[in-house]
């Protein structure tokens, strides 16, 4: 019949993968994961920006400025999608090769999940001097786990444009920083903590390409006014302890819930081994490991402490009277 052909030519069409639908127009891909939370994400086909983020029927994406790598990959970005052999996964790939970027950013969606699994493969350091993914969210003005320390809205700048006084308190976006090894999950949430939008580091893979690996730290959250910035830094000049690392950063995961804070250990990333993403080194059979036994140690002695660089001073416990 001719009618279905004409319909698909003149109108947006939907590709169906299990319960997931990918609706394509000339300007965007709309991915509906068929989650019970009604998780629907719109991605620009020209810039790779997330232009809409709907959860349980509500829009959480700030509309004046979108969510993206850096401050946006810009026009000319190649944006496409494919499906996994198993048929339950959609992979959006965004490639930009310019004087500013030489990278491919992946956003992976799975049937029934309110998550975006991400990975960013870079061939050179972005010219801006840092590598991050930033969500700009509305309606989620509180923060987990550190509360108001990075909420600077309504404040007065007292040190450059980064440190503010708010209601007699000193606050800064940098105060949300924790060493990666100590911060598996952090979230923007609403005042009643009924909705959480979180970045999650499921395992060591999420941090191994950062400048400083698990000991790197940088800005995580900043409620600065019109929107709440939820940021996943992979490297920057803020606290780096070594040269920038190229290659595949991730997987790291954006997760939205109405049932509390997601657990890093509960989010599966093993399926990445089968996706054939550029730069990704599969865990199964492709990696080397160091294995050994420490000798000349006392079985009754103290446990060796893990160490690593930390820029934040730690205060000793206050004695109880």
C-alpha cells in the first residue's frame, strides 16, 4: 500500500525497539524508554543537546539553556542512533571533530529504565580546557548529599564569581566537590525529596580516565538561580593532579527516581561490553589486572590505609564532654 510509505515520508516516524520508541523528526530524536515513570528524552539532531527531559509527565529541562557536553558541542555535530543486537537498548552517538572538540559522546537508553548511561571518548582535550556533562534542571532546587553548601541563588559574591554569602553562610559550587572514590551518587532533588535526578558512578570504570583517577574531584552541584546544575566532570584545570587522559570516560549514569536515592551497586553496566563503542575496553577478557599478596605485615597490626591527593582539609572529630 502506498499510504504507509507516504505517511512515513511526510511525517515523523517511530522506530520501535521492544518497549522503547525512538521518534524521529528533522530536528530531534525523542526516546521514550517505556518506563513506569514515563521517562522521555528529546535530543537535538544538530547539536546533541538534550532539549527536553520529562519524568512522570513533568518537564525538568531548563528551556533557555540546554544540557550537553561542555557548553555544547555546537552545530555540525553528527548525531545518530542504533539499536543493540538484543533489541532492548538504544545507543545515541554524537561525534564532533573541530578545533574545539574531537570526541564521540554516547547516550544509552534501555527498555523500562529511567536512566541515561553515558560514555565519552575523546581523542584530544577540548580546547575549553575541561571535560564535563552538565544537566540544567528546573524544579529540583535541593541537593544530596551535602545540602545547601552549593546553593548560591540570591547570594552576594565575596570571592570572584565563585564564592557567595547567602543568609549569613558562605557557599560555593566548589563546596559540592568530593573525591570520586568517596562520592558514588549525588543528586538534585525537590524540597520534599520525592524526585531525585542523580549522577551515579557504578564502578571503577567511571573514574579511571579522570585526571587523578578515583582521587580526582570537582564541581557536582550548583543551584545558582534559574536552574540547578548537575555536573559530571571528567577532568578540568580546577584540581587536576596529572596530565589529562584521552580515551573512553565511563560508563557513568544519569538516573531519575521517585523511590529514593539510586544505589551505585544496583546499576548494571556489564552490557557495555557488547555495544562495540569506540574506545571502550570491555571488562571481559580484554583488561589486565594486578594480583598479589602483601608480605612482612603483622596480622594484628592496623589495616593499610588507602591514600590519595585531597584538596579539602579534613577536620578532626570534636571530643564529646
